[in-house]
C-alpha cells in the first residue's frame, strides 16, 4: 500500500511504538493504554488512535481502508464462488444476476459507516 503523505497517519503507525500492528489481537489491544501510560507515550494523539481501534466496528473500518479492492474485478469471482458453494450444499437457486443498480442499492444497505 502506498501512503499518501498528506493524509493523517494510520492508527497502527501512531501506536507502532507500543507494538500495535494489524495482527495484534483484540484482547492484546485492550492492554495498549497501560503500555502507553507506562512508557509515557499517552498523548491526545495516541489516545485518538487507540479510540479508533478499541472497538470491533471501529477497527474493522480502519482495516477496511488498508486494502485496495477493485470491486468490478473481484465481484464476479466472488459471486461464482458463492454460487458454487450453494450448489454443493444444496442451497437455493441463485436466480438471475442482479443489475449493477440493484447490487449498488444492496451494498449501500449493508455497509453503514455510523461507528
């Protein structure tokens, strides 16, 4: 991933001195404030970074933007995989494919950024 020099640093970058990475477990992440306090690294800046990561929805949102996904390229393969799994498990017939507009409406209903 290429970082934009004009954007705010990632919460993971801010908390790197405390050993926080995208692979840090959520249980370990709960102890980060104590590590920051013990090392005298707790500042409003590190507090804000920890606040972004401390809840599961907040962390998922931060993690979502770490990946560059081309939906137009990935979606057909994902749909084919889901259809294959449903056929194997005797699931319902997938029916005709959705239009781009219908898929966009469903995606907008599923993805909410009210964390």
